[in-house]
């Protein structure tokens, strides 16, 4: 009798574990669309004293550049600091 109860509990535990694993596998991360550039660049402004500093962050590569006299230029042409 005890072995039947233990085997039944083991079956329920294995079913529960397999359901959780299937849920994790089926809801996995989707591939990132690398062609979309929406939201790639972020602009951050800081004020030190009376002078504003503008920084542009490329979220794809992690590059951060300071905007000084480079306003209006593409990100690749900004020299930064």
C-alpha cells in the first residue's frame, strides 16, 4: 500500500516538473529583430551648474558619446570625449 502511494506521488511530481519545463521551453525568448532601429539611441541630459550636457547612448553597442558642437551629425560622426 505504501509503495503504491509513493509511486503515485512520484508520478505527480514528475508530471508537475515536466509541465513547468514545457512552459519554460514554450515561452522562451523570441529572436531579436536586428533590422529595427526604433529605440536604439537614447538621449540623456544632465545639468552641471548652468551648463547642460547631452549624452547619446547607443543601446545596441553600449557606446556613449557627449554632444558638444556635433549637433545634427549622425552618431558615427560624433567625436565625443
